[in-house]
């Protein structure tokens, strides 16, 4: 067993080394595009970083100015505006734009706090955040992309509502990402002869990619993090079930009538169905790539295993602790991905129009997001001593008692734009951090934190990992999705009124 673990870790480090070399070669090819001053800074950075293996102390978030959040704001605005104002440039160079914002954070950060601190923070973001995220997302994308529903389904309002309801329930069992990757392709295939499909995908993001994951720690990363901190596995099922059912039912009913409106009144001339219903009404639906269902179960088991199995072995990579269970999980997830690629029939992936572009888009954009979000998370974690002190003070009254409605909205709004897992943890600790107390005396506060982190991830494309992936897959299949702000107009008009009602019913003082 130790030999296997060290081999997995060695492979992981080797992959990182190869990735670094590849990125370095790409960077050298683009040096001519850099201004001379930025090039000089890059040379100074390289000279300072490359020989440095020493560890730097963590940067104190309380000492950071809000200006350090500008690169993060820049990448968010790029995602929001560039597809509108320069779509061709964005489509061909979104990875370079994300890398540019990352460099605009990293170079000044290294100059201000030293190369050691910059390297330590990048390594932490890579091994503790980005690699686990991208390995899991890739595994689910590949495995779910190998399950193809043949024979087609007819995208009527009733069927679409059923598929969204099914995915919503599955999300708490197999995770929002797993359920979204499993059902988005059959849903798009069922509606591929309809002119108006964007609203179907938007409600899919609301329900399957977010709200559906509210009932168990397997559903969404914030709840899984709470489970690791000591919150009982079925606590959320017992305590936010009414809020969750309200959101599910209202969204499903609303979706049915919206979809029915488009289906009856705005589909005057349907295009030719590229995947027509085969064999008439009695023809059965065939599923290719059934072996991937077992692999999908394996992915869920591996994620759960990494939370339950705690051998106490930790690898230190330049100051970042990588637990043995995390290394084993990621290594086996890579193995599951390779097995899926090997055993899935070519016809299944062809039928799904499987390609790597959505995965590449999400991988590149989130690499920039995970890098530029470093100072923002540090300031948030500084609590009352950081730049977000005003928000932290708002969640308690003058007597220090928690205000549940403020916890719900503060956690939710920040989760809409930041990583909802550390946001959940910040407010979990702000509320006392003791799971026994939060599950009993302050149960309403923990419910507000949990609901805000999960539900409001649907407010933006970057609020939860599956959102951007679902958008990318839909666009790769020809669906014209709304822009970043266009999507927020949908979420603001539909979700925010529900959240206000939810606040009055469940989180009022």
C-alpha cells in the first residue's frame, strides 16, 4: 500500500512538472507580446522563484488592501463582458486572458510579499483547491459523457419537467456535478429540434446544478465540508428539508408553465429533428455505455471515502498538506477516467457529440479564478480584522447573537461570486465553529448558512462548479445561452423573490 501511494504521488508531481514545462514553453512563445517593464518583472520573478524551495509564512488577510481583489474582479468582468463586446477574441484567447489576470495578481504579490510567499500560495491553490476540483470534474465529465441515450426523447414540457425533477433528486445522492453531467446531454438531445432551449438549461442550472444538492453532504461541497467538520450526515436533510422542498416545487411548477408557453406559443416552425424519435411510440429507449453507471458509483464512493477514511498520513508539498486519502482519491479518479475512456463504445461518445472544449474552457477559466481569488479568500478569512469586516459584523446583533436572515444572505451573496466552500467555512466559524452547538442550540443559524451557500450558488455562472460546465456543454450543442449578466437577470427575476419569501418564512428574527 505505501508503495502504491508513493507511486501515485510521484505521478501527480510528475504531471505537475510536465504541466509547468508546457506552460513555460507557451509563456516563452508569447513574451514578445509583453511590455518591456512587465517582461523585466517576469525575469525578476523567475530568478527569485525557480531556486526557491523554502517555505513562506501565510500572508495575513488582515494586512491586505481591497485593491488586491481587482484581478479577481477583472476576470469576473472579462467572463461577463468579453463574450459580448469581442466574442471572436474571447473564443480564441479566453485562456490567455485568464492567465493575464492571474499574472497581474501574482507578479505584484511576489514583489510585495516575496517570491516564497507567492510560490507557497500558488502551490496551495494548486494542490489543495484546483487539482482536486479539476480531477473530480474531469472524471464526472468523461464518465457521464460515455452514457448515451439512443432513440431520443421528445422534449415536451412534461418530459422536461420530469427530467429536471429527476436530476434534482439525484443531485443529493450523487452530487450536483454528477447529476448535471449525467442528464444535461439527454435533456439537450430531447430538445434539439426546439428553437427556444436556453430557458430549459437555465432552470436545469437552478435545480440540478444547485438546489438539488441541498439535502446531503454528497450534494454540494459546502455541506461536505461541514460533514468533515462534524455536522451529522443527515442533519441538513432533517433541518432544511422544508426550505429545499419550497424551492424545488416552486421552480419546477414555474418551469413547467414557462416551458409550456414557449412550446405552445413560440415554436411556430420547428426545425428538422436531427435525432428523431426512432421506431414510433412503442420503441424502447436504448442506453449505450452502461458500464459508466458503475464508474459513476465508483466516483461517488471515492468522494465519500476521502471524507470518512482518515489514516493520519499527510504529505507536505512546499507547505501545503496533502492527506493520503486525498492523494488516493485523486489517483483513483484519474484511473476511473482512463477506464471510462477505454471501455466506452465510440458510438456512445459520438452520439453525445463528446469533445474536450467545454472541459478546457472550464479548466482554463477556473485556473485564473482559483489564482486571483487567493487574496479575496484571505481577506474573508481574516473576519472582523479584514476588508470584509463590515459583512462579518452585520450577521450578529449588538448582543452578539446571530441574525439568521443576515447569515443566509451574506453567505449566499458571497457564495454567488466566491468559492462557496470556504465561504461556508468562514461563516461556520463566525457562528462559533462548534458543530455540536450549531446542530442544536444554533440549528437555525447553521440552516441559514447551509441554505445560503447551496441555493445562491445558482445566482451566477460561477457560483457553483457545474454552472459554467453546463453552459459550455449547451453552447457546444448550439444553444444560445445568455451572457453573464443576462443569466443574472434570469436568476434575479426568478430566484431572488423566492429567497425573500424563504427569508420571511424560515430565517426571520
